C-alpha cells in the first residue's frame, strides 16, 4: 500500500516538474523569463572585475562590496553571464569613468 502511495507521489512530482519546465520554456520564448535578478549593479560589477584582475580574494571583495562570496565566484567564473544578467534586467546603465 505504501509503495503505491509513494509511486503516485513521485509521478505527481515528475509531472509537476515537466509542467514547470514547459512554462519556463514558453516564458523564455516570449522574452518574459529573465531568471533571477542580479544582486549587483553596473558599478559593483566593475569594482568586482577590477579587483579580480588585481588578484584580490573573493572574501575581501565580498566584504568591500556587500555581495556574497558565492556571487563573486560566479562573476569570476563566468563574467559574460554576469554581464548578460545585467543587460537582461535592464541594469546596463554605463557611466563614464567607471573602473574597468
């Protein structure tokens, strides 16, 4: 009896995941799904990138900028994705004279 209930619950969960995935794919195709909003803005991203080029550690950058250490590591590992997130969310206001 418990095996039957377990199987039904698992099937329901899998069906729910499929529907969720279909909804996300549809929203992406209609340009409504942008993912999670970045925790940083353009000036903060520029500071992080500048400090990473000067071999500063993720913890030190985190303390200075207020971003999580994991966010710093994600920016370090994939700067193009960090840039794309700002553009997707409309946070792409570039200010002259920023740190690059």
